[in-house]
């Protein structure tokens, strides 16, 4: 079993339509609270050893004391910190201490950053709800590269991206990067992601992306396999006892938790309504450890739709949507089809 704790140290400069963690313009955690958080979690990390890790979200660079937070993190709990590197670039590029932050990343062997594009400038900025989004990402890629930071580009697959493939091709010639890849967005039962469905790519339209990739000798094998396996029609026709048993049996043995800005401690993924366990200020390290060890895997748990609560017969008879959307996994598809059948569920947050 592996455990991950998501610590919400700051908000985000964007409010992306596809964001399953519901990132947005939230208040930052006080530095004092972060110190308390690390102080009480450190013995928990040490007892769980390498089975536990934590991340800093939504984007640490939005925190006024981001440099101090990263310094404290690496000095005290470096072995348990997972640096995903994702950034919109907006907060980072506006910081006076950005050179010091990047020097720290290099010092502690986390010299990489992930930048996500959704299409050309117009469509990208529409999805992220920030007019600075596209141009700032380009500037960020150049700046990071100049400072010795590895740059990984991800392109979120949607109808917008397909419409803007010429702009994406141009972008790949304009900015430096170490690697890039295409990503199929997942689906969680939230109002935000329900709205995003209108631009989710259907299986029939993936041929345009495959042609683009094949013509440029980009490895398309993984995306082709995902599209073939996880389109709605294929999943619905495949649903049977053995298929579902295998799906549940193969759920990653991971449990996710989150700590919010007030140090409330939750069981569940950041982007979904979670079960509150308590507040770190009022809990001992032993109580936190016990709560973590008792947790069951919740990788496929939206907290609004518990797939294990549905009988196989209910899942077998889910009505198809009017589109043959593609997802990165079975759970995303089932969440959406259940929500289509019972729309009220998805608008509780």
C-alpha cells in the first residue's frame, strides 16, 4: 500500500476547465501552519518510510513565501516530498526571487517543470480562464531552459487541440523542451468537468491526432491503445463479471489524503468532496498514522460516486451517451455514464 498526502499551500492563477482537483484562486496556507503541518507529519512519514509521499498544491509558486516553504521542505522532509513540477508559469515569472527558487530546485535534484497546453492561444486561454496563460507558458519554457531546468510539455487532448494542431506544430518549433506528450483528460463528477465534456474528443476524431503524430514520427502507440480500450462503446460492450472483477482487482493500491489551508485533514482526492478526519492541530502523529494505516485504496473513488457501491447489474445497464468519448481509464467513463443517468450527483460541488 502506498499513501500520498496533498498539502494545499496555495491557490492557482488559472481555473482550468479540465482540472479534476478544482484548482483556482484560493488563499495561501500561512507559513506558520505549514511549519506545524510538517512538524506533525514528519514522524508519520518516517514510520511509513518510502510508502508515503506528499505533494505541494495547487501551485507553490503562488505562495508569498514559496522559497522558504521549499527550503523547509527539503531540509526536513526531502525524502518524502514528490515534486511534480507542474506550473502555469504566471506566478513564477512574476516573482523577484524566481532565480533563487530555480537554484534551489537544482540544488535538491528536482530540476524539472511541466507545462500544459490546450491548443492555440485563443483556445488555451479560454480553457484556463486567464488571458496571460498561453504567452506566459511560452516565456516560462524559454526562461526555465536558460536556467538549466528540464521542460516537459503536455498537450491535453480535446476538440480544441485537434482544431489547433497547426499551432501546436509551430509551438514545438518556437520553444525549447526536453520532451512532450499527449494526455487524455480524466473525468470526475464535478460541475467543472461536466462542462468540459462538450470539447472532449470522441473516438472517431482521434484519427486526426494519429495522422498528425504518425506524419511527424511521434510515437502514438500508447494513445492508440487507450483510445481503442477506453472509448465508451468498447467499455459498454466489454462490461461483464470478469471485466469488472479484473478492474476492481487491479485498482492501484494507493490511498490519497489532503490537508487544506486551515490544516483540516481529509481522506480522499483533492478534487472531490472528502471525508474529514480531523485537524492536524488537534491530532497527534500517532492518531494521524493510525488513520492512514486504516485507509483503503481510493484511487478510483470520486467521493461522490463510489463505483464499488453499484451492483454489476446496474453498471451493465448504463445507457450510452450520444457521443463515443474517450477516457484514460474505465473509472472516468463509468463516472460520466452514471452522472448522465443521475445528473443531480454531479452538481453537489
